[in-house]
C-alpha cells in the first residue's frame, strides 16, 4: 500500500465570457476523438502538476506547478510549446493554448519562494476578472504577494486589488452576493496587519481593494502548533453558512478536526456541524480536508483520513463521506474505501454523480458502514490486507446511493488528481497525471472527458449510450 502522499489542492467555477486568440505558428496536430470508450478527449498538456481548473464559457484556466503548456498531440520541446509559469488558459473545445498570461513569478524579494506555484482561481463579481492565488510575489513584473486580480480577457493585473497575505493562498471563494472574497491558506496576516497573527489562515477581503474585512476574524488553531491551513470552502444555498476544511484542531475555541461550519459575517460563531474524523496513520496522523461540495441535502467531504465515527482503518480509508449540513451526522450508507487520499471532488448535477480524484490505486465499494459489496473481493496491489479493485486516481459515485460506477480511466502519475471542473457535458481533471498509464502518454496533467447524454424513452438498449445515473 502506498504511503499517504501530501500535496495541496484546489476549486471550480463557471462564468460568462469567451476568450479567443490562439497562439500563431502552432505545429501540433490535434488528436482524433478517442476510440476507447471512456478515454479522454484532446486537451492542452502541461509539464507539471495542475492544482486548479476553472472553465469560463469556452476557456479552460489552469493553475499549478507547470512552467510550459502545449497543445494536444505536441511533445515536450515542440515549437508549439509556450512558457507559462503557474497560470495558463486553453480553448476548452480544441485544447489550443491561448495568449492569456498574467506573468506570475516568485523572486524572493518579499520572503522565501519555497514551493512557489499557482494554487487557486475564482471568477470575480461581474465576470470580467479572475482572482488568482498561490505562492508568488510578482505579477506582470510588479510586486504582488500570493493573491491578485487580473483581467479575464487580457490577464493584466488590477493594481487596486492588493490583499497582501504573508504566505500561500490555497483557496479563493467569492460570496454569492459578490460583496466579499474569502481567502484561505497558510498565511498569518493580510494587508500588513500588525501585530501578527491577525486574520490567520482565513480572511474576508473587499472584492475591489483586497482590504481585509475587520469584522471577519475567526480563530483557527492546532493543539501542538503544527502546520495549519484552510484548503477548501463552500457556502450553503442560503449563503448564511460557510463550511471550511483544511488541517486544524479548533475553530473559535470549539474542537473541530479539520472540518467546521462558521457564520460568514464575522467568522467567530462556530456552528454545530462537527463530523467525527480521525487518522491513526503512524506516518501522518493529521486529518486533511482538501475539497468540499454541497447540494440540497448533504455536505460532501473529500480528503485524507482513516475513520469517521470510529469506522474505517488503514485498509478501508474513508476519504469520501457526506454529512447532514446542520448536525454533521454522517450518512453511513454513502462511502468508499480507498488506499490513498482523495484530493478533489465535483458534483455533476445533470447525471447525479460525484466524481472524485486522488492518489489511490485501489478502491473498495461498500453499501454501508459494515458490509463490503465487491462482486469478487480480491487482493488489490501489494498489500495482502486490502481487498478491492484496481481503480487509479479517479472514480465516480452515484449520488442517490453511493454506488461505485463503472468509470475507470486508469491513469498514471505519482501525485494523482488534484483538481476537477464540471461543465454541461464535460468533465476536466487535473493533477500529476498521465494517460494512458502504460506506454507513450498522449495526455499529461490535464484530462478531458465527454460525459454521456441522458437516456430517455427513445434510447436503444445499448447501455453504453446511457448516462451514469441510469447504470
């Protein structure tokens, strides 16, 4: 069984503009539509891990650790490959690399540039700009630390927006009414506030100026002063609850193991939502919550831990659960066992499916908290105690009952999946990925899957034409 690998994740949004402007002189030939059922379609390729994906009306925006991007079918070093440090944009239909380039860099002028990268992307209110977060200290040649706002069409920096967190931003989420922008990460101060710590790990800032909202100041701590961060955030439908996930022990003095709900006005009210999560991994005993999704009935939690409510262990790590949005009670009939962490998940409401991705090799399906339901349980991988099926880095669960669906792209790559985006008819996934897993890789770090259309009374009996929701 592989050790639990730790990386840092991401989020997704859809927006309202279309970018054009393909790079001239491309010599790459686009790949033909995939002939293998369920194989990825042509899309741009990167030379490093992708941490976030955002689709804005026909354009796929990328954040990550890459320094070059190339169109489908092009090999590294091809003349069509272009330099793009940590943020880039591609045509979501053809995969062609676009001219959009915010010119992000980290030169160490305002602090060390260890683990510099692009981390997160969010669409700004009004749909004409993007918020970018990560670990950097320059944008377009000007000093700008770890969070910035750039034009959607041109990538030019908005000089008015200067939140200046003092360390990496892991996630940016815009309030549904657009009045605030919430940033989470490793920082202990925003806007040069003194003395630090102030607005630590989670802050609300003005969407135009980036100035910290003084009234919003939650307290997030760990018992042993270990690493703390906020990786993920999501609002409920009424926007009066903000769910946060990361690595921490308490929120406003209340015990919360890396997952909590707070009021979005002040952040100082910790709500009753408090799932019981634990991790007894001797290599790393910290619970990490990397991604959150929500629908009308449940909060879906994806991360890296072993047990929920004392159920789960090394050979059946929980890593994906759903919880009642008020009480935090777990739905014990909805879970999957994996041999590694889940770093990204995304709901596709059209097909009633939760897509999940991470750094696992084996998956074990369960109908409830005590009974495995693999049709032919067998040893999976090299661990004789893990029984399941080979399912690397990505899987899909049916929302209505948590059933594991027969979608298995069988990717390669050590880091696995770290980002997902769903738009009508298409799933994009990103990370440290290769496809196919063996032989010459035609896709690296970004994958695009065409989702099946809904079945109806006029469909044939061929199940290959049916939506996953009906399988």
